[in-house]
């Protein structure tokens, strides 16, 4: 048994003190091929400092062996010594057998620094040198997956599968394809690949994506099974709760949906979207007090979230709590860009508060967006009728009836005013 083999056995047995002595003996006595293998094994086990020492020892003996430099650069990336990485890679010239590997290592470095343009440049250069090299295709696929350029990632993952690689570097390619197709909105293709993932690669992230995909495809029973499996395995997997609640709600199982959201809130108690979702679910259960409690909490957690603000505003309108609605929305009118729904909601509240000048101002502001919306026109008609604005009423009636010609009530109102 060589000293290298003895050291590795001692590491596996947890005998680190004796392994240290065997390491010194290996460096002094084992042949170079054995040492190179030892370096690879040590790196794989996470003993970076010892692997580095092996490669440095070999580099002293073989100063022209660039593979050692790329290995040392890889270790330097893991240790966060980026200047050292560049120093090693600069010594690897384009005519070196290790140049392709050096490009992949460089791409890894720039990716960790989020210099994605340079990362892509290095990977593209590697691909131009070795377009059929699976490691290069995999690196490109993983890069595009990381930066959410899913269509490009799909092309490289698919090519790997075409050449017989169902997994690479402990990554299930079908799983990656499923994730990419799902993220690009191609849910049928996504589900086909997600179902091919081998059991040993079935992580909770993949199960969660499977559940989301089934949800998008309206396969609610399957989605519930997938998402419940995630929560059963890890009840702290916060993202699974809102998705599971959505699946229950889609089947009108609102009590189960609410229970699921409440369980999610026990895991993620500062998630404003979860409180807003709880409010939406409660709206189907007729509990206005609980609905307001959830909406107030959601708004307090994210006062700048316009979707939640409008959800709260719509609730206040439904409750005829008009002054509170005005107090909620009026500060937003001063912003540079105002959602026109704010104008409409303010107009409705001011009308009910009998502040007709302000109501008219905001109906006019909202009309620029909602002028062809029959529901908006119907409310405008009521306002102009209530305030006796005949010309505006007639214009709104004509426009409304062009959109809703079968509304006999409004046709009768038009006839009444035109006769008048």
C-alpha cells in the first residue's frame, strides 16, 4: 500500500493525526502519478490546502505541465484567492493542451465575480475550440441556466441528452431541462422532463417545480400531491405553502387553502404576499374582519407594494369605508407615475362622500385609461346623472351603449334625456 492510499484510508477513518504523517511520507516517497491521483482525491474530499500542496510539489518537478496550473487555479477560486487564479491562468498559452481547461476555469472565476459578459466570452471561445466536448456544452448550459437565458440553456442541455448524457457532474439533465422549460412558460414540455428525473436526483426544488408546473397546467390533484410531498419532507420550505393554497383554492377548497396559508405564515411570518393571499382566500369565506386583518398586515409589511395597496383599497370600497380609502390613496397621487386604478377608486369614494368636484376630477383622470371600459363608463354615468351633468352623461351613455347595446336600462335613460 502506498502512503497516498494509507492517508486516504486514515482520512476515511477519521484518523487525521496519522493521516498528516502519511501525507508527509507520500510527498517524499510516492511516485508522481500516485501523487497526482492523491491531489484529485484530496480536492474531492475538500482538503484544499493539502491538494494545493500536492500540485505545487508536482509543478516544481514539471514546470511545463499546465494541467497542474489549472488545478491550482480551481483551488484558488474555491479559496477566494482570485488574483492567484489569474496568475496561474496567464501562464497557460493558447497552444497548451490545458488551454481549453483554463478557459473553463476562467469562466468559473468570472462567473463567481458576476462578470457574466466575460464568462460567456470565455465559454464561447472554449466552444469554438471543442464544440463536441460535453464539459464545454454543460458549462454553457449551466451558465445560461444561471443567468435565466433558458432557451439557450435548453439547446445545450438537449444536445447533451442527444449524445447520451442523461447526467453530468452529478446534475440530472432531464431535471435541468424541465426547470428551463418551466421557467420559459413551456409547461407541457417541462412536465415531461421533470417526470423523467431519477429518484436519486429528486430534490425538493425539483418536486416544487413539478408541483408549480402541474398547477400551471391545471392538474390540481397532482399539484397538491407534489407540493404536499415537499412540505412533508421539509415543513420549512416556505414557497410550497402559497402554491399549495392556490391549488386548493382553484378547486374551491377554501378552508383547506386558508389552513395551508396559515401554516405557511407560521414559517414565513413577514411575507406580505402570503398575507395578501390569505385575504383573497378569506374573501370566499365571508369573514370580512379576518380579511381586513390580513390586508392591514400585508400593507404594513409592504406599504410601497401597489398591488397590495389596491387590494386593500378595493376592500375598503366594498366596506364603504371611504374616508379610510381616501387617506390610503391620496398620498400616491403625488407620485410621478400613478396607476389609473387609484384615480378610479378615489373617484368612487369621493362620490359617496359627496365631494363631487373631487370625484369629477378623478373620474376624468381615470377616463384616459378606462374610457373604453364598460364598468367604468357605467359608474361614470351614475355620477353624471347624480350631479346633473347632462352633456357628459349623454356622451358617456352613447359610448357605453356602443359597448353594451343590450343594456335596456341605460337605453331607456338615454331616451329619457334625449327626449328632454
